[in-house]
C-alpha cells in the first residue's frame, strides 16, 4: 500500500511540474489573440473597418494565424471586397 501511495505522490508531482512548465508556453504562443478579440468586438458592433485593422495587426504578429485569416476574409466579404 505504501508503494502505491509513494508512486501516486511522485506521479502527481511530475504532472504538476509538467503543467507549470507548459502553461507559460501556451500564454505566449498566441500574441495575436488580443488583436483578434479587438477585431471581433468591432465586427460585432458593425465597425468592419476597425475589425479589418485588428485582424491585419494579428496577421503582422502571426502570419500563419488561421483565425486572423478567416476573420479578415469574413470582414472583407462583408465590406464587399473579397480578395
């Protein structure tokens, strides 16, 4: 029984350590998130030009951002300018 308890404590410590190491990476892996949020808020208010600005800023920070590309496409389409 003690062997199982020791194993579980060691396993739990390893999981906690791993989570503590990975969490900061997830926070820094999306620098474009704030700009996308800005664009989404502007888009929902009907301000398509500001939404486009937000999505373009996001793409400057991360040119491969799927969400920034997708949302920019929607904004351009809504403006009548699908490129």
